[in-house]
C-alpha cells in the first residue's frame, strides 16, 4: 500500500466543516470520548510506563518510549521490551547505580533499534543516571530551566535538552558498526532518539510527546507526573499523522512539520481547548486512522 504524505487527505473520517466550527468541536469531543481510554494504549509505547508504580520509573521509561517512538509499532515494542528486561524491575534505580558511560556499555551491549545503537543507549542511560543523581529526576532538571511567564513549554524544552547534554557525560567517541559493517558516525549525541538540541525550526516532537505524557493529568492514558506545569502551555507533538489530520481539519495549510506549523496547530487546538491544547492528541490519531 502506498504511504500517504502529509499533504494527502485523511479520507472521510474528519468532519466536512473545517476550522473552529461546531462540527469540528463535536468530532473532537466524540473522538476523545471514544478513544482516549487505556484500552487503546496497546499500540502506543506509553503503555510501558504504565507497568511501573514508582513515578521515577514511569518517568525514565516514558523518556525511552518517546525516543523509540518512530517506525513500525511491533519493532518499537520489541525494542523497548529488550531494553527494559536489561533494566529490571526498578529502571530509575538501576540507571542511577551505573555510574558513567563506560559502566553503562555492558548493560546495553547488543541492543539496537533502527538508527539507535548500543553506544547511543549507553550514552542516554548514563545521562539519565547522572540526571537522577544530581537533580533527583528528569522533572527536577526541568524545574532548573523552566521560567515563569512563558506561554508554551517550547523554550524550556530547548533549554532542557541543552542542560541534559551539558551533564558531565561524554558522548561516545565510538558508537559501533552498522548492520552493513560500516563504522557509525561519531558525535551524534541524542540525535538518534530525536532529542538532540535543535535549531529554531525544529518542532521537537519527541520531547513534546514526552511532555504531554508528563504534564496532562493522570487519566488512564497520560501520567500527570509534572503537576508544576500547566497543561495550557503544552505544544502539540507534530508527527506526520497529526500534521495530516490538522490539515484535513483546516488547522493549517502548511505541509512541513516545523516549529511554526506545530505552533499553528497548537493555537488551533487551544482555540477549542484553551486549558489543554493537547487534550485531543491521543484520540485524534486513532480516530483519523479508524483504530
């Protein structure tokens, strides 16, 4: 089957009326009531964070899940299963106990997920461990970079990534070999996970997905761990599915998944749900594909 581009229609599942119309609002609310439920987590990597009772474990597992969240669903889940088997019943504690990238490498040896290799996992694991030891949690690190008065989480998200990659953990100088046998590029940092500090045009979709999970109230889908952030500040995670649906709804005419597009889509959702522009994110994707 030919894969649809972001500029193609989503078929007939979206309402005929576009923009902030009554039909759009009704469609969004109907989608939310039908799909924003725990039973639809089966095809979402967020399900792995729900396995754990401890907020510290939920937080780090969700971060991994967001970093793995691209490509084939079955492959994503299989890769997360292999990783979490290595980390055991208390992933946050395990990461905090393994001090440094050299000590982390044996734990991650042999793991690979698409362009994410064992060296990348060792680097991220070492960063997470250092973050837990220094700040107590990823949420603790976030609070050091967040600033009062900012309308959205995007500026703090950029600072968060810079602060995380500024922790005293050196990026791996040798990442290993590709399946072809060629040596992998060095000095890529967190870019294989989609978490690299990015330029002003990047929508930071993986990090904003993670933030949605952390910030939106616990409701069987999202986790509600970071209560110090208002959901009204969230930015819609702009992947190709959301972009296609937003275009069909008349929320944007842009075809590129850029920061400007993400903000245009976020403002359109905020016009309908000003206190929670990411309210419909989980449901809309499933409604649009008829999940």
